[in-house]
C-alpha cells in the first residue's frame, strides 16, 4: 500500500525564497531542433538527463567503431578492479594483427602495454588494439562480447547487443542513439580521468602518427571527447560531448552521409542545446530539505533530503518561473532507516513537471521504548 503524501507548505516557502530571487526576465522562445540528414540522432543534457532533441533515437542501428566506447568501458572496469594494470604487457595475436579497417599497426607476436593499446583504441580507433585488449581481458573476443552485453544491461542499454569489440559489421550487432548517449554519460561519470584521453588529437605508434577522427576537437574548444565510427552499411557516426559554463551536453549522430556531415550535424545539435537551454543544480545530495516528525522513535525529527544531486534543464530565461515543492509522507513511524523513501520532491515549470526525485531519510531513527511508543500512540489518535 502506497503511503499517503501531503504537501509540506513550509518546505515550499523556504525553497522558493532561497532558489528564485531577482527580477523576472523575458523568456526567449525555443525554436524547433535542427533537422538533420542522419538516420538517427539525439541530444541529451549530461547532468539532468533531459532529451533536448531526437529523431528515431530508439531505432536499432549499426554503431561501427562507436562500439569501442563499450570496449574501453569494460577495460576501464578491469583496471579499476585490479584485474589488469596499465603496464601489463599484452602479446599481439594473429587475429588482432589481421584486423582490417582502422589500425594501430601492431605486429603479430609484439608485446604492447595495456596503456599504449588504450591510446591506440581511443585516439586511432584501432581494430587491432580492440581485439588485443579484448583477448587479454577475457581470453577471447567472443567472451569479451559477453562482458560488453552484461555491462550494457547493467547500464540500461535495452536496445543494444554486441558481437565483437570493434564494431566490424556483424549480424545481431546493434545499438541505438539513446543507448549510446547512456554509455557516453556512464563513461564520463564513472571514469572521468580516463575520459580525458578522448580529447587527445593525435597519437604516434611505430613511428606512425595518426589523428583523432573527431573533427569537433579542432572546431569547438568546448568539445572534450567523443567517438567516431564508419562502415559502408552504418554510414558516418559520431558521439560527442561538450561543456560550456558548467553545462555538459552529449550528442549522437548515426548514419550521416559523410565525415563532414556527421561533424556539422553534431555541431548543430550542440549549438542548439547551449543556445536555447540552461542547466542548474537546485539541491545537492545529502542536503536537508525539511525536518519531519517521527512517531514512536528515539528522536522526534528526521532530516529528509535527496539521494543524489537535483539537476534541471530548462529553456533559457525561465529559471525564476520554477516551482519546487516537497511532499512528505503523512505519518512517519519508527523505525526509519537512512535511505528510506518518505516523500517526493517535484520541480515544475508552469504545468510541466521538469524533475522529480524521491525524498529520503538522511539518518536513521530507532524505535522508542515501551513508554515512548505508548504515549505517541495516544497522540497519533488525535492527529
């Protein structure tokens, strides 16, 4: 049975006074998102998760070398867990050496450090590097693909299935623009230090210098990472992320007609998002929003707040029109455990709810003794 929720007027007043000060500004109308020639695309705010533009974002598509985002993610997990290390030496197999397409130009039998292979994977998009890393982490590339699919499931990439570590065309190897945006966000969130490698413009291995295929790294100083992909069947693909004044966006363009087209269309999406939207962190994780009455407990009050930061993305110039309300469970009875949901926090812009989060207990409250519980039982009868 769901708890009955009632609005806490006190919390509403406090929130409005502390959040929205200053004179109201005229709101700029938000135009329709740009129309792109790619087969599929999406634009997402990293912090709030709000989708600002999309077209066929859930259509299953070939990801080509964007697949290597997941290859890297799984390798980063292995590094974090201590299963492998950056200075581990990886023997290059004949399968890795024979890989076609983009290459790091590894030689069969060569011994290469994991850290170097990651540079070849991320900057040069080396298929040989992807296979070498997959074999080192999981024994075989097919076993590594199982790791990739497990991780996709954990991240909520519900329309994704991997067959290999490279993105080489294969039956039943697919993903969506929305799932790629989810993966890109997870990589930035979970491995921020590793993500910095994606801003590297060039890498030299075996006296061969290759340049990052993400042209936006040269065109837009706010772009700090992403991944390209291309096969005849997939077309030209690009996911990119950019940050301006604390606002981070993620764009995904799949199936563009050319290398220039994927860059131009990605730039158009990013410019649209930054020009017409703004993102704000309204409340922080662990911040007390309200003290609520607890019945039959050793303490009479419990602090309630959020289990994560509260971000909103809204059209520019409308921050002062936001309305944040806190709904608290009608009666909270001990015991209360830290993290228990005891209400909801909602943020609205006019009639539209732009964000809502669980209101959770920030501390535990144990049951009172027999006398305390008996007295509170009497008081509750009159409430």
